[in-house]
C-alpha cells in the first residue's frame, strides 16, 4: 500500500515532468533489487500503489509567491499503514528525493531544501479503508500476499544460505543483518520487520526479535 500525492504550483511541472517523476518513483518503490520476489506478490504490490498529481493556484511562501524560473516547490504525501511507517521512511523518502533530483538536473534547477517536503503519513489500524472497509495493517498485508500464499509451492528450490519469507515469499539471504525469528528450533527469515511481526502475531509468538 503506497498512496502517493504530489502537489505543485499550477504550471510548475509539465506533462513530461509528471510522467517521468511518476515512473521513477513507482519503479523505485516496487523494485527490490532482488528478482526472488514471487510475481503474485509483485502483482498485488503494483495494484496497491497509486500516485497522483494536483496543482494549486497562487502558491505562496513566506518569501512571497512562487515564480518561474525558480524550481517549483513540491509537497509529497505518502500514506501507508502506521505500523509500516518507521521502517519504510528512510527508503521511501530517500528514493523520492532521488527522483526529484533527477527532475531538477534535467531542468538545471537549483532547489532550496525548504522547497521540497516529503511526508510519510501513517494510518492507524481500523482507519485504513481497503476496499472501502475498515482494515488493519495485517489485513492489508494479507491482501498483498494472498495470491502467493494461495499458490505456495512447497517444492520450490531454495538456494543455499537463503530462506523463504513465509509471509510474502521473498527469498531472504541469511546473515548478520538478516531479519529473522527463531521459533521451535526453526529460523525464519523475513524481508522486513513488517512481515516478521505479522508472522509472530499470526502464530501467537510472544516476542519477535
């Protein structure tokens, strides 16, 4: 679930700017750098990512109205389940900042840091309207991974040193920085703390560590 709204002054971005910015942001958020993510999970992730633009008239800061050729101020809001927010913040904000820098380089804009705001907003459990119904972060995750879990291939070949995230199906490389959970003599690996914690709750494991 990535709901992304990009706000700019009217006329600040061209149609080509919007298309390029959208493509860079979406591709970055949906690319893990690892091809070992099941297509079922990625298909749902793509369907649950939405990005849109809106333009505001008479955009004014404390220094007065924005005027070209200055870089247009941008105000981006990304909405995710609140329990995901802290873990996602660094990656999401960093990637979007990179996308905006690419835009600025194409135009030769020198952007003041105060003209770019990227805010990650978390929605509390019960206030997430998946399908128009009050939902929790775990229910959003269940929807994201439903196809993978329904088609779970127990005969899948697992490379040495890796394990399958039991929530989303991603192959996870074990090592010092891996996100793992040991339970009843089995080490489970996870792509993110979100998956680990959901697995712990689902299986009534008292503490994820």
